[in-house]
C-alpha cells in the first residue's frame, strides 16, 4: 500500500464535463479494468470552536457572510420524514419535489441526498435510484434552483470488489453525474477497527474506488462520526490475538489521511461528531505505558488538510455530561458549538459546502417539526458573519 501525504490535491476528474446518455455509460464501463487491477467533562476551553453561541444577524446584517448564499445546504436526512410522507394523507410538503420547493423557499441552494427513496405515492414512485429516476430528480432540482452536492449512498463493503458491487458502484456514479453532483460518498467510517492493518486495507479500497470515481468526474468522500477520531492502536504489548494494545497518539482518521491519495479520496467532517470526539478521546496510553493527553481540535485538522474537506455537516448541540457524548443535538445555531469561529478558522469559504443536519429533527407528535428546524438552521447559517 502506498502512503500519500500531499494535502492540497484537487482531483483530475474536476476537469471532466459530465454528460448523460450512452457516452457516459460507455465511459463508466472503462472503469472496470481499474477496479480489478475514558469519558471526562467537556473540554470547552481546549478549542476555540466551543462554548459560544452563534451571533445574531441576517443576510443584510453587518459584516460579510461566513457561508456564502450559494453554499448553504442541507442533507435530506434531516427532513427524511417529509420525503417519506404520504402526500395523499397530509397537507404538509411530502416527497422529494414538494420538499425541494419548500427548502428553496427557505433560501437553501444545495442539498445532499441520503438515498433516493421516498413515499410510493409521491411523484416518481418509491425509488428514484435509477437513471430515469435521477433525471426526474434533476428536473425538480433545476425547477427550484437547487444543486445536488453529494449522497450518502452505496460504497462496496467487500474487498476486493465483486463484479456485482462494481456494477452497482458505477450505477451510482452515473446517477451522481445526472444529478450534477461534484461529490459522492457514504455516511459510514472507512472501518470501525482501531488497528492500523485494518485502516491500511480500508485505504487500499478507498484509493481504488476514488480512482474510479475520479475518472467519472466525481470526488468520493467518507463522512465520519466520533469513533474515527479515536486513537489508533499501533504498538506496545500484544493481546492474546496478537494485536497491539497501545497508541502512538495518532488518530485513526489522521492515519487514513496520510495513506490515501489526496487527489482521489475526500472527506466530509460532521462538526458535531468531531466535537463529541474532542469530549471523548483526549487521553491515550502510549507505547511505554504512560498516560498522555492530546485534545482534538477539529478546525486544526481541517486547516491542515483543507482541500480534502469539500463538505461539512453543520450540526449543533447543547452540553450534556450524562449521555456519554457530551452534547444533545439541537437545531443549528441554537447550541454551544461556535460555528462563527470554526468557519473563520478553516477559511476557504468559497470552497467548503456546509450541510445543515439534525438527526432528531423528525417528530411523531409535530409532523412539521423537521421542516421548521430546517428553516431555523438556514436562518442561523445565513446570520453567521465575519
């Protein structure tokens, strides 16, 4: 496995113009050969990206917007109850088309998919995970002035790739191109393991998949939760299975960044889960058995690998030291994560694409809650000023 350390790569596939029809399918078919070849209190003083409330203001307020209007997005997982709602039994926006219309009305200009399923009674039917379905989705996106930026979809679990997995992966690349996406990814970590050998295997898979995606003009990304920022077990005494039990202090995802190709493998930081990791993973046992402290700074990681983070999930939280995570999820802008400082520190505001997300936005008692929270999230993101 080859290690890669250039953090500024942009990906040669960006230069390709994505088209539809036979030429795209033929192009994708040429990719086949390539494929075969301990919890403590929140450390709020440790990072400037914590413990302040987002500032008030509006798009016409003082200062320049930290998130340009054309970069304000939302992952549709936040409003999954709305896309999955039966339009025949509700007056609320239901299905992709009506949800797109509502989100555009709030001001959003970008969306990130979390799959292509909706209620069977919505226009287009239950599944739009096809070429024809993607064309229909694209027509609605264009109708309401929205841009698709990514999808949490299919990444093969097997390695080496099976022919069936490769075919499905290529189908998703074609769908991404029809939708006009620059990025395609997954909502899961490359591996759940703590051991370097497993991360090496994951890097081999992602380097291969990233190369295929790059040839199709797509940036392949992994979306990460708190566990990926835990410390890699890479030394010290071995356990009964011959595995290392101690750490050099390198975090798993930092290692992944060092052994994947910066021109073909990309990341999406979920800023909420990165701060959960800051709360959970701040000490480790070194190879010599000593206890060491290393407090995670999410913004510093992005700054060190800035171009590798084209996407963010902008998710907020309030302090909760009893749930094991340090935070409870709340609508964006109503928590304590200081997004003004975070976005200021990472810079490159015309490059990054922040997607509002709230996992717990849907409600069984207030059926319009997720869309209400989506609007709150947009307004608070638009209010962020330099």
